């Protein structure tokens, strides 16, 4: 496929971080060929989003280099987009639209597709309104009274707006249906005593790679932004526990509101977790790493996930030396008590990561269990191997004596199934 050429224009104030490299990565993921960059440090202006002088300077650049698109960061109003398009005689898209394009490209499940359509419609509503108004103004001709023409135009506009609202209502209904089914599934898991561990973090940090390494799932992995748009839950083998690990949609700073709203239920999965594994990309510069970590913490705050225990996985350490790893661990906020340097790709230190997750879970209790020989005893023993963390097994003449760490549900079941005295809690 031939990629469309694009000029990137970033506007930021002195206090705002330089997001140009992230903006470039977004453009690359959306399949634009970036042929030029402008980084403008100034306050926003109403007419074009940037000062008129700068807009003129860029116009000259455009006339010479002829990009097919200008991509603008951060967000622009619909009026600003149209005024810039008129001035530059080039298609203009802002960062929000760029992220929408990527989500559109990566949406795989019916839920993600509906969510993205919802976000698109909401985002494009004011643009469409603006566009129809402009077209109507241009089409005003002399053969009918102006008032009558405006009236007819407004009717057309209302009709289109009504269509969009109806479609949004339909999407809402379907999404609600999917959400209810998911909630039911989750409820069943929680009844069955499953612990939910969610992998969260900035986009492209390596969340899906970690999910695959931990659970053997077949989630998609790519060096692109927002590869994952829907949650995937798979079981993790942890003796004595039933654990489900979920891969989830990545975060980004200034995630457009329309997308937060549309992907709310997917993001909410994070706030339902018992433990969060926050994946941090160690290949970023320290400054960039801290910026992304802060954006993640802000998102946790927004989605009500800030009370949940967090284990931090400093990922991609296979490409760093000891000193660089140490530097990064020291640079992370003091509140991050549990930091485990890992390589999801090489499966390094995953056992340490699992141990750290385990420390955040309610403790297992140690029991001595006396099992009879015969079918009942054997089937309980094999069940214990699945559900408990077996410390030792002793085969005596009369029975099998098992020492195991158990969670409360398993201990309760044994207590019901075994004669009194055959289950004894030990001091652990
Ligand atoms: N060197 C190295 N690369 C890694 C490691 N883990 C992941 N990657 C690479 O990082 C890129 C992103 O990996 P993903 O697992 O797709 O990241 P993600 O966080 O799920 O990304 P999104 O779903 O797009 O938000 C891929 O190119 C991976 O191969 C690692 O431990 N070491
Ligand atoms: Mg992913």
C-alpha cells in the first residue's frame, strides 16, 4: 500500500512535554509517511490553534513540499480545522482523529468495532454540522429567498443529526447487551473463587507480550500503538489459587474524551482487578518513562482503580545493562514499592513477578489433610493437586497424609467432605 504523505505540526506551551516522537509513532501506526515536522512552542490561538504568522510560514512549506495531509497535535476545534484547511488547501487531521483512525484499523471484536463507531460519531458530530452549514452557505443562489433556503438547509441538517443520534442509540443498546454478558461471565468467575489480575500500562509497553508469556495466550503483539483494544482473560497456573490474567487496552496521555467514554467498560475492567500489573517500558528515556507512568496513574485515578494493589513490571530489560536498569528503578516514584525488572520477550524474572503478585493476595493457610485410600481419597487427592499448593504427601499403611496450603474455599469443601478431625489447620 502506498502511504499518504504527511506533515506533523505540534503545538505546546513551555510547560508541556515534547510529544513529537509519540506523535510520529501514532502517525506511523496510522500508516502515514511523515515528510516534515513543526514543533511550535506557544500558547494556543483561537483562529488557527497557532498564531497566524506560524500558519503562514507552514503554508509556504506546504506549497513547496506538497504533503497530502497535515496532522496536528493536540486537539483542534472543528472551526480551526476548516480554517486551516482553507488556508493550507490541504486535508487537516488532529491527534484525536489520528487515534480514532488507529483504533478503527485495530478493532477486531464486535464490541471494539461498536465502541469505535460510537466514538467516531460523537467526535465527528460537530464537524459534520460545520460542514453541512458551510455547504449550505456556498449553495445559496439567487433564485429563491435566502430565508427559505436557510430553512430547508436547517431541515437537512436536523435530519442528518437525527440519523446520527438514532445510530448512536442503536449502538448503545448493542454495547449494553455485550457489557451485561461480560459482567455475567465475570460474576461466574468470581463465584468460582477466581482472582483477577489485570495487566495495564501505556500503549506499546509490552502488555500483550507479558500476557502471552504468563498464560500462553495467542494475543496479538506488534510494535505499533493500540494493537490491543479488547480485554482477553486467560488462566494463570499458580498453585493453590485460581487466577485469571487479563490483557487490556493501553493508555496514552490526553486520551480523547470521546474514546474514554466509548471504551469505558473496557477500561473499567482494570478497576475491577484484585491486583494490577503495571507494565513500564524501560527502553524509554527516564524522562519519557516517568511521563508515561504519570499518565497511567492519572488514568487509574479517572477510572477509579487507585485503591488496587499494583506490582510494577519494568519491561524490556533484555536490551539494557545493570546500571541502566538500576537508574530506572531509582527514578520511579517512591510509592512504587514493588518493582520487578523483567523481559516479557525473553521470559526473564517472570517467577519473581508472580511471587510479587502472590504477596498482594490474601495468604493461603497451611493444613494437614488425612485422606483414605480408595476412590474417594484418590479423587480428592487429584482435586487437591489442581486446587491446592501441596507441600508434602506421605503414604502410610492406613492413609495418605498431605500437607498443603489452601485457600478458604478449598478448605471449606474439604471440611464438608472429610470426617471430623481429618482436616487440621497448622501454624504456617
Ligand atoms: N526487547 C523487548 N521487546 C519487547 C519486550 N516485550 C515486548 N516487546 C516488544 O514491544 C512491542 C509492543 O509489544 P506488545 O506486547 O504488543 O505491547 P502492548 O503493551 O500490548 O501494546 P498495545 O496493545 O499496542 O498497547 C513489540 O514489538 C514487542 O515485541 C521485551 O521484553 N523486550
Ligand atoms: Mg497489546
